C-alpha cells in the first residue's frame, strides 16, 4: 500500500442549517500518482450537497501527478507581490512551502462558496502532545479583536474557554488573550476541543 504523507479533509456547509459536513478527503502520497481525492460518507449524508464539478462522480477515487486545479485555485499565486507576507502570516518561513501545508493553515476558503479544508492534529510521539493550526473565526464581530490581534507576538499564550450561553451556538469555544476576546475556534474543531476542555477540568 502506498504510504500517505499528508491528509486534508474537505468540508461543506449547508447554507440553511449551517451544519458542516466532511464530504471529501485529499491525500498526498509518497509515490505516483502523487495526489488522490475521494468523497466521504458525509457527501451522501449532507442534504443538498452536489458533487464538485471537478470531481463529478461520488464513487470515483481521483488520482493525479499534480495537485488538482480545484485545490490550487484556492491558494494565493506565488507570483503575487504579497505572497511572502501571506505565507508569513500563516507561520511559514519565506521559501519553498508545500501546497498542502498552505491549504491546511489557510483553509482554502473561497469568497463565493462554503468549502473549507482542514488537517487532522499532528501528534508528537515523544511528548504525546498534539499540535493544530487554525484561523480564529468571528473576529470582525468582536469589538477590539483586530486591534488585540495586531499586538500579538510569536510565543504569546492564548486560552480557550467554553461559551455555553452563546445564543448562536452553545458549544462555541472562545479564543482569549488574557481577558480579551479575539475570536472563536472553528466549528469543525469544537467537539474535540470541548472534550479536551472537559478532560482538563476533570484533572484539576
């Protein structure tokens, strides 16, 4: 079996219920064909979901030697003058960056659709700790959040806090810098983060 070196999950959000479904999986492989995409059960469970035009058959596993245009079009072109600033803001050093790494941190979100990509957490075998990168949500809806974010520096410690009285989503998890609210954990991570927070509380 060809070893997989990177996996990203593709989610789709229902515009009416706002529910988010994992509908596909993109994998980078160590051997040719290097890239592989296939649909998940969520594509069948999500009411109203239609196959992407680039991948019209729900049963087919698509393979390619190059990253599919469907995904490269969700990345900022390298030739853009602000590309270096863009990847730096994502936490990468300027230089060669793997496309799937960029997609994992940026989410590959388009301005006109409800599609997003995310990667599973990465475990450190020596410490047992998991590392995950995500972009905080709802920043523009929190007064003063953008100003606080602008003052953040590499290494600053952030906190996560449940917000059970949130009228839009009782499972919401706030991202805090000190006592300042700067955003929310993405919805696709909320279940796992809440479970981790519950476990941490039980250990106090």
